[in-house]
C-alpha cells in the first residue's frame, strides 16, 4: 500500500471512532434516567411485618 492509502485509511478510522463516541454520549436513553411516573397506581400490603408494594398490581388480599 502506498503512503497515501495508509493515511486515508487512518483518517477514515478516526472519523468512524469519533462519530461512534459522539453518538454514544449524545444519544442516550432518557427514560432510564427519568423518575418513575407518580400517577401509576400502587398496591401496598403488610404481611407478617413485611411490606409488599407493587406497581400496576391487581392482586387481592387472599393472593398475597
């Protein structure tokens, strides 16, 4: 390979690396870092001094 081809390959590799780093740090999943919605209904039950809390739960007292 000529010196010119090697330099072009290195420049392309650096551009790809920089693009991946920019995308990694700029495109993040905002839902993971966001707080949970407080409007989701909770069911809380205390059994033998142990409190059980479930989001979107539909259990009855007999199922705990």
